C-alpha cells in the first residue's frame, strides 16, 4: 500500500508540473523556465522522506489508501521541501545539489554566458528565489486538496521551517558557542518538518489526532538523529555520495550541534573556522581530536532507541510499529 501511495505522490508531482507547463507555454515560451527548474529537481531524485513519513502515519492511523487527499498531502510536503532546498542553496552558496548545479548556480552561469545585463550572481539568485517561491505556492495548492483536518499541523510546519531558517542564518552570523540553541535550530528547521510534522499530518488526514503525542515523541528523537547525521555527513562525508559539497557548515559558519559541542572542548576551533586560510581538512582533524564525532554517533544511537521506544507503545498495528522502527534506523544511518 505504501509503495503504491508513494508512486502516486510521484505521479501527482509530475502531473501538476506538466499541467502548469502546458498552461504557461501558451502564454510565453519564457514563462516555463521556473516550472522546468522544479521538474528537473523532481527528476534528479531525492529520498522523498517527508511523503514517506506522511503516508506511513496515514496508513498506521487506519487511513483509506484509495483517498486521493493523502496523495496530495504527500506531494505538498515534497514540494515544500523543494522550496526549502532551492532557498537553502542560495543561503549556503552551494554549487551542487544531487550531483548537478544548483538553481542559482545554473542561472548565474547562463547569465554570464549570454552576456546579459546586470550582475550574473544577482540574476541567478533572483531566479532561484522565485523558483523556490513557486514551489511554495504549489505546495499550498496541493495541500488544499487534502482533508481540512491537516490545516493546523500544516500551518505549524510551514512557520517552523521559516523561523528555523532565520534562526540558522542568525546563529551563523553570531557564531557564538550555544549548543542548546543549536539543537533547537536543528529540531525546528529540519527534524520536525522532516519526520514529526509529516507523521502528524498523515494521522490527522486519517482522523487520528490522538496519535499526535506518540508521533511527536518519536519524531522529535528521530528527527534530531536525522539532522545530526546530516551534520556528520557535511563534515566527514563524500560529496560523490551526498550529491552536494562537503564542509559547507564550516565555510558558512553554521552553528551545528557538532560544532557547538566541539568548540566547547576546543576554543581554537572557532578561530580556525572564522580566520581566513583554514582548510576543511584542518577543521576535520581538529574535530576528530575532540572526540565529539564519536559522541554524536552515540547520541544518534540513543535517539533512535528513544524513538523506537516511543513508537513501541503507540496505539497502531504491530506491522506499523515495526515499520516505523525500521524507518528510524534508515534515516539515522542513511541505509536504503
């Protein structure tokens, strides 16, 4: 059932963009550029984690798999994610995403190669901001097709993402050692909108608001584990595997929990990152010397255990408790 629902989510995303392209191509040939940019992102892959948790929460809550509303809800969550990705890449000045140039990079290069007027970078970033905004519009249209019961959770989810992004930008500018705030940012801007809120959106669509407390406890733990894994992958991963540059948290002064904890143990890490001339390898070596990466791995393990314990007592069928426990391990350790 879940596999079929996720296939239908994929079809809904593609059909929406195809219909929009047909509409706008009749207005002006250039009007399809932002739509094509989103279609390319969809075609480039992605894990579809948020739709997966949404439809799992829905099915675990006893939802009807034939209801098209849950398909639209899953598609809305993925479209919101695309919006966040495109904007994130501008904020992080990231050159690649899923192994291909990011939207702002592609259109910055296009502007330069065509010799157009104005600044190439400003044009590329402007296009990316509008592409991300268009995805946000489409996400709202899609979620409007879901049951009305999802609206409160959907509204909280969207505002959390935006507030979390602001807090992330501010923390990077201030770059002060504050692990408590770093953990809060990680939960708000990533963990909740990746796992906790999609699960509750799914349960709400099925009319099971009573599942919200169990899904919150599970989602908060597993969502934090998910974000901590992202931090480790950024610091020590291989861009060939992640599809994006590594070490961006260093160059963009992102105050992740990993860096916050390490800077508490070694005050020289802050200077190493903020002063010109450092290399990512130097930062990685210093991080390893603090022992924090190993501690983060242990913390991830504890969070997964906490999430599995939370879902073990949830009032859903055993098959879904088992599936959610497996999903917790997959997202925390990035296994297929």
